[in-house]
C-alpha cells in the first residue's frame, strides 16, 4: 500500500454483468453472426511489441496475443 500512495499509482477496475448476461450476449453474437474486429495478432513472445502497439492508440479493434 505505501508504494501505491508514494508513487501515486492509480488502480481502476471495471464491473461486468452476471453470468446470465454474458451468456445472453454470446448467444446474441452467435445468432447475429457478430465477430469482434481484430486489429493485429502478435505471438506471445512479442508481448512487449503488442503492448507498445496498444499504447500507441493507433489500433482499431482488438490487439491479440497468440498462445
């Protein structure tokens, strides 16, 4: 905790819906054949490059790591 305050680190979270909400969304995506927009794929060993690409804010869509 002291490191959080002394370095003024910010932690933010997100809230998500219930499991039923997630299942409803997945079902709706499947029925309507919706696909996420993928900007680029990176192999896991290029994770630093993937984060740099994400940080550049020049992506449109998801930035994915291949495992």
